[in-house]
C-alpha cells in the first residue's frame, strides 16, 4: 500500500479519534476473508492516549480494516 493512501486513511481516522492524530499506524496485510471482502485486506493499528474528565490518561488502541483500494471496511477501538 502506498504512502499517500496510508496518510489519507490516517487523516480520516484522526477525525473520529483525535488522540491518534499524527501517529503512524502499524500496517499488516491480512489473508483474504470471505465475510468482509473477497480481496485482500490490510489491518492498521494505531496506539494513542486520551484523558478522561478527571484528568487521568487512558491508553487507546484503534484497529482499522481497509481494502486494497483504501476503503475503510471496519473500525474498532479499545480502552
């Protein structure tokens, strides 16, 4: 996957999750999955930290599944 596509996806994800803005994703190619898309997909993993209302930091991991054309298929997050 080219750098321009990775930056475009990162910008879209950062709009929804501002705590990962400016972070570089870990990109892994996934084998073909029949349930999501018949073409190969990529898994982008972002790690960042947010703060809760009391001021404590909360680690956050955002996982994004993307197809070969750069279309976001699924986003999940954990805290």
